[in-house]
């Protein structure tokens, strides 16, 4: 059995789900990437949450926003896959599911992301193109990308 996805508004998340999501984000973005930053940024309440579960554990996650909530276009952020499951290539499933969720929930097709630079080719494989210069965000090189 593979990964299964669930789409939830913030108020639909259980305390256990929220805890697991924040734990996964912290494990990857703060500890693994050695980046001290404010992950809990007050934007989760506006987001729709795309949750990937495998055998009852949250192993993949994004949050999506409608146009105007984060960028001018709809957007995908906090893209994360548990390090123990990256060899399964579920990041591709996660991005496809997130793109589909934006289309289904917001009726939008233009999507802007702030991608970590090392993932540029990954996002290009999903139709994103670079639209800006490389910049540092929390000490990590990023690039703005657009999927029209």
C-alpha cells in the first residue's frame, strides 16, 4: 500500500495531526537543514493542508494558499517529505496532489512557489519555471518559480 493523501482546512485538523505536521516541519526545516526560523508564522490558519500518510504516520505535507493570501497567485509552501521515505519519490505525488488541490479548491491554475534552489529541477519536472533571481531566505538559497 502506498501513500494516501488527505486535504484539510486548519479547523479540520485534529490536535494529533497538527502536532505531527509541526513535528515533521521542525525535523526537516529546523533540525535537518540547520535553520533557525519561525515556522509557526500565523499563516497555517489561512492554508489548506495537504497531508500524506503511510501506515498511519504523516510522512509528507504541503500547505496551499489561494491567490492573494501569500503571493499574487495561488501558492504551495512548506513542502516536506520525511527523510526516511524520500527514496520512495513521494515528493512527486505530493506536488501533483497539491497542484490538483489548488485547482479543485480555488479554481486556479497559476501557482507561484519560493523553491529551495537545489530543488529547481524537481519543480521544473512539474511544469514550474524560474521567474526571478536567486535570493537567500533564512540563509538558504531560494528561487521564485511559476506554473502557469
